[in-house]
């Protein structure tokens, strides 16, 4: 059962004849719809019994099928997808874990259609999250508190969704995590000893500050980027600005606003409403991210984030002060991800949800962020904007996106915007280190087993 992408080169499966399940998936998907689910949609067209996959605690890739007899067709369709995923992560020929098949009650196509039908449930104040949960083969509706359960349950029945297919759970209202104030720091030209210190050139993971409604706030610089081929700057959260989802040219400082300005907000789209499941009193976007153009003479090293010591939350490792971004990728359920924030430093977590829609309140307005990923690392105030990545156990990382908040009750779910969504909102972004911009492949993890075993494809 253990497949090795180094030797397996199965012929891709031919699409099966159309069934009732495929009728849920139109051939032409609107541009704004769920880039993070494209691989699942493609697999569902080839094998309509497909219901999703995830990595379990035994490092097995669990593939759900409504018809277990379709296992071999599913394997033939899936392996090329995983091989391409390895290329994205700069590990071509990566080792694929053991694939096991599990019986599912509902296909991905069925759950996808029901998820889109149920989307207007967000007009209920109690609803803050909606997820097609492939790990449990259900739709998950997240509630602010227990009081909303009766109304939400009634709405599910009104919309004609089988109640058995919907799991209602209290998660609490999403909370953005900009810090209310930032720490005073040294301006020493040596700098870069701490994520809360002055550091030049700018790289991901360090503290930045700004003014919001006249008050000082603090967040984390996500990652440097070259936008549309020429505009130099960096990515952080849109809520780490004076007005979320509105271009207001917020000035930024590093690390504290009594020191030199490093740039200003130059891209922060307003979002949209009244179409694409964004009716009622809220507007939608694909990410909580903005682009900050750096000022003249402010150097940004695109392709790097800080690397901290294991013994402290935000002290930089003087011997190995940087991690190198070699590529970008999507992730799937059960994978281990990492982050670097100005408050919490280097944390890890497991992916618990992918492509979840999340509704949050911003200055008495509802903002709905589409197709966000969720991990269970517990970030803190000031970690907004922190980069999320896969780590190969050495010095190379694959960039995934930026954290922006967590759930408000148990605080065990952290929300982040995937890199594909950020690009949809902000335009073309080059984020890789210079040596990795003109090619993919090579240099992944230093041999079989050299990487993190809790990711779907390991270095080989």
C-alpha cells in the first residue's frame, strides 16, 4: 500500500461516466469560487464517489469513497495530484504515505452542493463559520454561542439539507489579533536579536506597528513580496491598518512608530457583496491581507522569514537567523504547519479545517472571508499577519499564507488566509528567495525521511 512517487508513475484515470453526483459540479467554476478546493473538484469529476482525503495520526493518507470498489480508480487519479503537490513544495519525487480507503456516507459533490445551498445561513447572527469537513464527511456550521442552535437547526431543515449531514458546534466569535500597543525596542544597527526589535533588511516574522483610529497597534510582518513584477513591499493583515478592506494608505513603522516609517498601505480591496453567497448585510473577500509598499531606501529581503531559538518565544537564532522560502502550496487536513509571530515566536499546529467560510465583525460590519484554512496552534495578540508555512526540518520552508485570528471561546482554532487567496485579492506576488524563482525542484529536505513526517509528501 505504500506508494513511492519516486517510482510510481500510474496512468491517470480516465473520467468516469457522468452520474447524479457529478451534476452538482458545473464544468465552469466562477473565478471567485474556492481556489483551495480545485484539486478536490477535479478528483470528484474523475471519480464521482470521491469524498475527500486527509492525513491521520498514523501518517496514513485516508481517502474517503462512497463506493469502496472505486479504490483503484481513485488511486490512479490521486497519485499524480500528490506528485504535483510535491513539485509545488520543491520536493519533486517526494515519498507519498500509505493510502487507505474509508467508506463515506456523502460524496464531495453532494456536500459541496449542500454547502453552497446552505450559505445564506450566514444571515443569522449566530452563524460564524461554514465548512465542508472532509475529515468527518459532514458540513460543519460554527456558532457564536449555544443560544443560536435552535434557529440554525430550523434553517437547515428549511433549506432542505439532511440534518444528519450537518454538524452544529459552538466555536465562538472570530477574534482578530492585532496588539493594542507595541513594545519599545532598540534601534541599534546590529538589531535582529528579537522579533520585537528593529531589524534591517525587513523579513517576515518581525514586529511592525501602525496607527488605528489614532491609537498605536502592533502586528507581524508576514513576508516580503514583489507585486506585479516590480512593486516591492510586504504582506500583513488588512485589519492591521486604519480601516480594514479599504485603501487608506496607513503608514507602517518597524518596530515602533517613534522610529522610521518603512512604508504605507498601497493595496487593500473593498470586497464585494450581493453575489457569490455574499448577500444580506456583509461583504466578502478571499483574504484578510493587504500589501504595504516600502519607502525609498527601506530594504526588503524577499524570500526569507526569521528563525527563532527553541528556548525562547521570540529570540532569533544568531547562528541560523533565517528560513528560506522555496515555494508556495496548499495544504490538506491533518498536516502539521508552522508559524512565526512577534508575540508567540515559532509555533506549530495541525490543519483541522480547509476552505472554511468565516464571518467576523469589523466596526459594526460583517466581513465574510471565503475559503480560509484553520489550524489548532494557539496564536496571541500581535501575531496577526504572521507567516504560516511547511518546514522541511532544515532551513527551507514552503509558504502557505498569513494568520489573522482565532476562535473566541476555546481558542483552539487559528484562522489564516491561504497564499492563493491572497494573490486573488492583491495580484501577482513573487515571494520566493532569489535562488528559487526561475525553477522548481531540488534541494527539498536532504534525502528520504529528512523532512517533517506529518506532511502529505515527504522529501525523497
